[in-house]
C-alpha cells in the first residue's frame, strides 16, 4: 500500500505553507512471523478526487514495476557519446580524456562511513529501524555535498529509497556515497548501504581473495538525495570515468530532472 504524508506550517500571516510531501510504499507483515506477508484491504473511492488519487497511484506502481523505464534511451546514449567526444577532443593524445578546471571525476567524490548496529536502533521485529538507516545516509550525503561544493547546502529531495534486505543487530554496516550528477547549483548524491557477510568470510579466506572485505558484502539499501548549494551558485560538473559510473550518472540525471520539475 502507498501512504502519502503532507506537512504544513503557518507562516507569520497565519497562512498554511506546504513544506513537505512524502510517499511511502509499505508491505504488510504477519505480527507473529515477520517473514510472512498479509493481504491488506482494498480502497473504494467515494469522490472524483479520491478516484483520481487511486488511479495515479496505480500508474505509479505500474511504472515502478516496469523494467523498461530503467533502460537507457537513445538520447542518453548520445549524451554520453557527446560528453566523451568533448573530453577526448581536448587532448593531443589519442583516446585520453581531459577534464577542465570546472569538472571532477565521479569516483573521486566517494565518501564512506562504517557503523556497528546496536540494539538501541532496533524495531519491533528485532531488525535495525529503517529511520536510523535513512538518517545516517542523509547525514553522509549532506557531508559529501558540502565537501563537493565547498559551502553550505540544503536538502531538496529524497528519492528512490530501496530496502532490499533487513539489517540485523550486530552487523557491520557500510555507507558509501557518491555524487552522481550536477546541474547548476544542484547536486545529486547516491548512498549505498551494505553489510559485511560474516558467513562468506571463511570461504573467501581459503581462496586468498585479495578483495576480501569488498567481496564479503551484501547490499541492503539504496538512497538518492538532491542537494542545493546555498553559497556557490555553480558547482563543479561531475563526469563518469567508468561504465558502471555512467549508469549511475544517467540515473542521477533522471532523478534530478524529476526533482526540478516538482520544486520549480
């Protein structure tokens, strides 16, 4: 089920100001067995406005489940081609990309933090509370954006938060953030949360895997934030250097464009 929340506050004149809108997609669970789903009751519209709200929510669900919406378009392929043609065209050496003073490689924007999950952050099912994960991801994204633009930033949007796997008490929790797209004074930041899988460590140790720490991680959450640079009107342009970063770059571009449509 989708739950919509709106936050209003009175201004100095007593008029209501719309400050925040949040949409949550919830999955019901059996209170006696948190691994089982429970069917929820359907909704019946009594007014045209309610019917319109239900129809828009159904369309939202359909788009989220359609994998075609995540595939790259021909316009996005041309965008990446033109970008690298410009970067390589600056160099006197064949196939060497050169950045200008107003650009930065995406992989150099990485900022990480590691936490140990204590019982004080658990929910009613004995897992780590999702609000704690969101707060830690937001703090890291805010810090990364502040370092990137070298000034004060304000959060403008929080999009596409995915809870892929529950986090248990005692897990070593890693948050890795990266600036994925920039436009003008706006910065798109992606934060990925992973846990160290203790069960895989003995197996990888036997193989003498040099990337033991990274290989023994399991993805749990993905967070996307849109930040606005308050003091610097024009921030550095972030540029992907590797293919996997190109995908994140285009995803960040989509999210930022959607955010700008809502807040402008």
